[in-house]
């Protein structure tokens, strides 16, 4: 049976009131669309017209837009294809797309917000959608009643099956963070995605209002570490086989064969490179190196006094090293929560993490705690802004503190898993979630998407001249910095 008639039959059977704009779309697009693919998105007369892309960062989190066949399969199953959205909620809202993380994007089927498109959040509370779907069928879970009961009663719920307005009201309430409203119609939703994929959106605006296009260079190695002085940037990686230099004009030079690089620090006169066997220093731009400290080095960074810190492994123990002259190193007692990593300067010293806890190391003394940004979530990256704000990327979220770690709040991004954070000299902040970049100009309070395509995850950044350089394995992203 053709998707159109079958969809109408199943929708009637399930009591799902499909909205006119999505029905019109499903006639034109029977199969789902992979938004992340390089192919152009299908045009939709009257909807996909040229124009400026809206300033919404959510468009970059959309992975797939469902066609008629996908929703047919969804309606035909006893359990939904996207299991986070309970089958019994379909009469209130039905999936029209999904995010990179698998969260359903739904269109409201009726009520006061009929036609609106919401991005749901299945991780807001374990079993939240299921409890909401079972409302009226059996005894309400005690925890769910304690949390959602007062709100439901304010929305007019007494007993039995809730109305669509009551279900959507609970989902959108800030206390539960069950959903976020994206657009007022599916047509607006698709228009935003279609325009976001157009080439003219692949630009970032400077603080002075001009636009400059990000550029992507291919580099002759796999790199996850980068550092720059005034003349050149140096990059390499654990899985690469070379140390590569990039000049301010974009010229790429393979300086030397150098595998298993774990850290790079470039100063005006010297270049320090760490690997799984030693810390080495060069005075001739990487052409030759002398061993400074033997043993496995996992990461290195300078503190606010330009002293060098190393996180290393000795046997089965994590060790910190500290040096004022970058020649002689003293061991510093390290935290014991888990893998110890030095990240960079901040909070008056150097930021150090041990599993889910952040520390600051000062003057070669044992690091002191700056708190746990997100419990049981490993800290992967950490920075301090020029205003002293701390930003930490964990396996689960981006966390922010403005009081040196006393309290932490999450920052909304369109994706999870922060792989890179960098605070630039123009006070802009770049965050990377894998292949996707996000830009903040308000000290990390909010982020908007940067439109650039890279083949692999972005891992680290450095400034060279008036550009920000970001390494993404075998590619280098060049972003112009704004004027000040």
C-alpha cells in the first residue's frame, strides 16, 4: 500500500490528528531525509524559498526528518521506533524528526498549540514520558505524583486521561525540561533547516558586524594537540606520525617525524612536545629535540604565572610535575579520584581534573578542589575566561561557574559530549561537540552554532595572528577573530 493512504488509515486508527502542513510534506517526501548527508534537501514549493537563515542553534542538532513511510512504521508498531516517545503519547504529538542524540522532535496534534514543533528531552527524568503516557490508566507513581501532580492540577487535570494541553503543558514546564518549543509549524521547522543548509549560512559574524567564512585546510598528519607563538602554530597527535607547523598565511609544513604526541606548548623561544616516552624541548622550531624529562606524559599546560605543569603516568599511578624554569621538575601530589589531566591556566593557577572533580594547582602545591561540576560525569575539557568564569565540558554537558566552583549550572548546547573549549583574546568562546562548533560572545552564558563542515571531531584550539585555529584530526579549521 502507498504511504499516503496507509498513513491516513493508521492515523485514524490511532486517533492521531496529523496537521495539514506535515500531511502536505509527507505527500512530497515519502522516505526519511538524512539531514547530515551532503545531498541537498528536497525543495518544498512555498516553503523552501531563498532568504536569511533564522538565528536558531537547534537546526544543527536535527539528524533526520521523517517521511510518510517512517511514521507509518511508527504507528504500526506496538512499541515506537524511537522508544523514548511512548506509543500512548502519539495522539498528543507525533514524531516528525529526530536529533543527533536520538530524541524525538514532535508536532503537537491538537489543543492550544496544535501544529507547533517541539524538541523533546528523554534524559530530563528517567521514565518521565512513560509515566505521563500511563496517566489515567493505573495508579500514578509516587515520585511522579509528587513532582508533576501539583502542576497537572493547576492545568485542570482531575482524573482519567489527560488532555493534549495538559500533557504539553507538563512537557514544556521549566521544572521538568521535557521539551523545548522550536517553531509554530512544521513548515517553519523545515524552512529553517533548508535555509541553514544553504551555502550563504556558512559564515560567522564578527563583533563589528562583518562576516567572514571559516576555512578548512587538510594537514599531513592526525592531530589533536596545537599550540602557537607569534609566528607559527605547531600541531600533532597521539595517532599521528609528524609534527606539523602552520604559518599565519596558511602555509603547512611537515617539520619532523614525530609519533604519539600527547601535548604541545610553544613559547617565543622554545617548543616543548610531550609523548608517551618523554618531554622534549626544541630551540630550532622542532628540527631537533633534547630530552627534558623521561617517562610517559599524558598532558601539559602552563599556569597563570607561565610555569609548566605536566600530568603523567608512573606505573599505575597518576603524577603531577611542576617547573618554574621549564628545565627542572618537581613532583606534586595528585588527586586520587581517577585519571588526572592538566587543562590550562585559570583560577589563579592551572586547572586540573580528576574524573568528575575540578581542581586548581598553585605554586607547585597540591591542587585544591573547585567542586564537582556534574557528578559521575568525567571532565574532558576545562577553561577559564578572561572574566574568571569557569567552563567545563563533561561526557554529559557543558557546565559553568562564576564563583570559582562554589556552584555550577549547565549551559544549553545543541548536542552532548564537549570535545574542545577555547577562550579567545577577543572574549569569544568556542565549544566543540564532536564535528560541530558553537560560539559564545557573552562569557559562556549562551552559544550559537558555527556553520562549518569537518570530517572528524574538533579537539583543541590556538590563536595565530587574528585567527583561531582548531584541529580536527587531519583537518585544520581557521576562524577569523573579531576586532576589538
